[in-house]
């Protein structure tokens, strides 16, 4: 019998326990283990009911994603599930942790399900570019009705045990999974309850069978945000089969859909992204077993745009925050914005009605840096000038408790220099959050020259704890994300001088799948900041300068590269901007030419990839996948394209290097010359991914 699963008999109840760390994924061994043990329990005449449960931190978290793309090994999951469902003895799934994907499908094949209070149940396959491939799309609608099933299958978000209980997916909420499952099994036997096979129960489909719009409107609501993605639509089709076809036919169609997606480029990219995110949490060059420091209380300095958002992220995770400002007025404003934000979310039903008050209670707003004393982690989010950072870090040295991690949220400033203003540079690092900080998931963790390994581990693990995705980067201007973005910005600006319009450039970028183009992004951030900084440095950018001279600062003035109707964030092309560009070009004696969408795409993307190659060669990012994580979670890079470095590998580095060399010459721009690493890989016919096996970027 397999080592990953075992059968114990508690007089008339057989307990099948799966134990395959870390998450009991359904590898061939686990599938075999379940099948063997369930069969053994069925064969044992003493056993009258079977409980299926898991050891370790969670119930089965799904199919084993590492097996995808490899030749399938028996037994097939669907065969395991039919053995469970056709068992003559009741089988009860006892769930704790997360029952996800194939894990929930196992539970759906059982006759009953119980779950612990904190458990979560879901079919997140769409997030991997897939659809549930083992009956999930057929059984879940029968368990909870098509509306909730669509939400879970097409949206991919799990539900709580309480919601699962209300929806009839879970029979009972129990204390411990194994003991609770066993007690429930005894109840089923004592009451002589029938075997409930979801495949045979169409009762919850009746309403949608009579009125299909119940289903189609649920799908329309969920797929509104699925632009460019294939899986949500295929998953919706599969739920449709549950309504329209007999169970076995639906199951067959579901399987076909699953296999089609499994080999799709989108799913490959999404599975890559799943592992890239987890890889990023492993810090290159930190000794194995390095433990982080304890973080029970956090101090955040500055209650502005970023400080407020960061404080919200901590409070959302239940971690108390001391929020520090220079004066009552700024503090009050900052606290007020947080409260309003949470209240708006509660009004939309995003968080419980009592959450805003509870979360506000976790934030202690105070004036004066001397209040950092009890914090284990201090995050500075004050104005972006070295003078202010110097003043703050100098004082932190005096007030922060020994061993506290001291982080700066600076976007561009040198963390090595900031560290010098303290006598404890080993505790200093960057934690670069992205705006809006309560929403955006990325946190670039900036490792400075003297940052201690355990300080770094602390920052990475606390970032994960507050549901951020950390990526460790080195010190340089703009770190990984903004440094690459600057290359795109430079080309976007140049394209206007050559004849492209802002809306044309942005359209190409959004068609590619980015949430916004560079010009709409500029309007959102405000054009005046760059204008002032250019003036200070004596630099010109004639078109952007002309816009600002005309009072067009972006969304905040209702016009920038676009115009905005009052109260709306919709960017509308503005003929005035076209005239302004024409006039500026005429003044400079520049001739316009037709710029193709293909050229725009190449000039938006390839220079970023080139910069990515430099970042790798310098060791500012340890792995190409870390760069991809930065773009996926900080800038909304479309997940189905894996990230810029992954995408570059798909396009082919040889082609990219050639096009960069071409544009370098054509547009007389030496910054576009292919970087040495890109050139080398291109010449050798290699990919960025190959660096992992090479072990070294340079
Ligand atoms: N297959 C293989 N490995 C998996 C896995 C899976 N389904 N789920 C997690 N892992 C691995 C991770 O890669 C990680 O490995 P590492 O330590 O070597 O980096 C380890 O398990 C722990 O994972 P996390 O760091 O993510 O741990 P958390 O505790 O933060 O989260 C989790 C746990 C919520 C289960 C999260 O891992 C998760 O969401 N997993 C994926 C769930 C999923 O997508 N399931 C559906 C799979 S597709 C499917 O089931 C198809 C079916 O319909 C046929
Ligand atoms: P902000 O101007 O909105 O807020 C800064 C706040 O810091 C103000 O409320 C100010 O009163 C307060 N402050 C200044 N000196 C202080 C001191 N000595 N003690 C306590 N509080 C003090 O600025 P924002 O946008 O929040 O930026 C903060 C930092 O975050 C900057 O370093 C910025 O580069 C960085 N950042 C900003 C992003 C953005 O999109 N706004 C994105 C990522 C990082």
C-alpha cells in the first residue's frame, strides 16, 4: 500500500488519510493511494462508512501541477472519483485548509462533505489557464446551483466554509477534520441516510434549465474582466454542459475542454507565472534555514498616498500599525482617507460591514518619530528627497528598537546611501510598494550592500503575510520595474516626435493586454511632476512641456495627453493635442511619418527586455522569473503572456536582438543596441530561461 495514504479502522468507520506534503497535491502516487485505500475500505466487511481526510496543513490543494505536460500516469483522477462515487458505503470528505481544484473535485465525488471553520473551497483552475478537468464543472453546479458555480469556476475565487455550508456544498462545520468526519459518518449510518451522488441530482439545475438567462447573466458578470483570457470562457462553456447535457456527456466534453487548454500557450504561461511567484520568495544567496525576525507591530512613517495604502495592507492582515505623521492635520487627512476607502469597500460588499471599524482600531495614528519604539518593522513613506530620508533615518537610529527592520518605500533613491544615515545598515532595506498600495500586489524588496540575510527574510515573509508578492531586487535607479518602464517611456515619447499619436501608442499597448498605455498612465500620475523635474535639471521634452505650458497636467486638470469629461476617468482622444503635437513638430522642423502598430509594439516591449537583460547581467535581479513577477504584479502585465522575459523567450531572443539593432540604427539611438547578455543568448540560440541551468547571468 502506498506511503502517501493509509487506512485506519475505528470499528465501523474506515479513515483514509492522505499525507503528501506540502499540500497533498494529487500526484500519481496520491491518486493511487486514494484508490487503493478506498478499495480496501470497501472490501473490508467491518467498515460501514469511509472518511477521506488529509494530514498536514491542508486538504488536497489540487492536481499536481508539476505533472502537467508530462505523459499521464495511471490511475486517472476521473477513475479514482468514480470508484469513490460508486462506493456502496458512504464516503465523507473531511476538509481543512484548502480544498482546491482536483481536491474539491475529490470531495465532490464523495457522498457528503464536512469542513472546519477556516477551510476554503474552490476551483481555481482558470487562474492556471485551465478548467476543472475531473468533473468539477459538472458536479459543482449540481451541488450549489449554476450561479455560485459560475462564480467559483469562471471567476476562480474560493469560498469560505461558512458560505459553502449555506450553499449546501458542505453538510456540517466541524472542529477537527478527522474526528468531525468520523462523527458525521456515524450520524449518516445511524440515520440510514442514502448515498448522495451529485451526478444523479439535477434538482439545483432546474431553474437554469427553464431559464438559461440565469446562467448567461452570471457568466456575463464574471467574464467582464476576462479580456484576452481563453480559460474563463471555456470554463463557462463547460458549466453550460452541466445544464444542457446528461452527466456523462458533460463530463466527456469537460475533459476535452481541459485537455485543449492544458496544451495552450496561455495555460503554459499561467502555470509558469504560478511557479515564478513562488520561486521569487526564495532569496538567492541567503543561507538555507535563515530565520526571519519576529514582526508583531509595524510603524509606518508618512500617512500620504503610499503610507496610508501600506497601513491598510497591514491592518487587512490583522497586524497592528503605528502610523506616524509630522502634524495632526496630515494625520487626520490620512486616517480619513483610509476610513473612506474601507467604508466604500464595505458598501460594495467587499468586506463585512464591521470591518472598517475593526481595521481602523488596528491603526494608531500619532505625531512624532519617537513613537516608533515598539515596532519590529518600520516602513518609511515620506517625501521622495534624500534630505528628508536622511533626517528620518537619522532619527530612526535613535528611536527604533534594536533589531527592528528599517525599510524605505523610496521609488528611486539609493538604499545604500539611506543605510549610511544609521549606525545599523544591516537592518536597512527597501520595501517598494506600488500605488495604490492597498490594492497592488507587488513589493520589490531592495537588498542593499549591507542588508543582513535575516532582515531580508523578514521583509519577504511579512510581505507574503500581508498578501503581497515579494521580489528581491538590488539597488539601482528605479529598481527593476521603474527602471524597465523608463525605457518604454523614452520610446513612447520618441514615437510622438516621429508621427504616432498618444492614442495609437496606447491602443497597441492595451491590445497587447496591459491595463493602460504609457500616455494614459502619464495622465493618471500627473504630467507636472516630470515637467518640474525637467525644468530643475534643464532638460527639454518639447511635446510634454508644451502640454504642461497649456495647463494640461493630466487627469487632475481634466486634460493631458487626452481629455476627460468631468468626473470620468475615461481617456478621450483630443484633437487639440494633435494640433499641439503638429505645431511642436513644425517648430522643430520634424517630419511626420506613418508609424506601424508593429513598430510601436516592438519599440514598447523590446527596449524593456533589453533593460531586463542588463538587470540580470548586473545581478540586480537574480532570475528572469523575478523580473516577470515584478511586471505581473506591479504593472498588470497580462498573466497569459507570462511576463516580459518569458514572453521574450517565446518571441525569440535572436529576433528581438536583431530588431533592437535595427531600431538603434534607424532611429539613431545607441541606447537600443542589444545588451551583451541578450546578444550572447541570441547568438547561442538560447533563452533567458536557460540561465537557470547555466546558473549565471553574466
Ligand atoms: N501542484 C504542485 N505543487 C503545488 C501545488 C499543486 N497543485 N500547489 C502548491 N504547490 C507547491 C508550491 O509550488 C510550493 O512549492 P515550493 O515550496 O517548492 O515553492 C508549495 O506547494 C507550497 O505552496 P505555497 O507556497 O503556494 O503555499 P501557501 O500555503 O501559500 O498556499 C495553496 C497553499 C493555497 C494551496 C497554494 O499553493 C495554491 O493556490 N496552490 C494551487 C492550487 C491550484 O491551483 N489547484 C488547482 C490545480 S489544477 C487542477 O486541480 C486540475 C484538476 O481540475 C484536474
Ligand atoms: P505623499 O506626499 O502622498 O506622502 C508623504 C507623507 O509623508 C506626507 O503626508 C507628509 O506629511 C509625510 N511626511 C513627510 N516628512 C515626514 C516626517 N519626517 N515624518 C513623518 N511624516 C512625514 O507621498 P507618497 O506618494 O505617499 O510617497 C511617499 C514615498 O513613497 C516616496 O518615497 C515615494 O517615492 C514613494 N512611492 C510613491 C509611489 C506613488 O505612486 N505615489 C509609488 C511607490 C513609492
